[in-house]
C-alpha cells in the first residue's frame, strides 16, 4: 500500500474507476501492465481504478509541488475572503 497524491483531476469513464481531485490523497494497492492502478479513496472508502500517471507517491518532488501550489492558492483565497 502506498499513499499517493493526485497530480491531476480524473473523471471516471467506467463504473469501476475512481474520481480524483488534484491534490487528493489516494491509497494505491497495485498497478497493472496497462498503467492503471487499483486503489482506494480513503475519504470515502471506495475502491477502484485510476491512471497511474495521474498520481505520485506522497513525499515525492512531484507530489510536494502540487501540494505547495494548492496551499498557495488556498492562502490567496483566504486572504481575499478575510479582507
């Protein structure tokens, strides 16, 4: 099991696929030869498939870059709302 960070939004096309929002934490269980990961959305407990290239291991440079950008965006939104 790996904790993963969604690098991109993903909207499912099939019933067995999981939606993801950019920056969302996912749990990865396995990856198949076609590049699809089997995993879980820890916030809902749902399991399914999502593209392996849409996620990066938590703590990796790619994942941290996405999380930093989202944190900056959130900070700007909070500042606008607090003015």
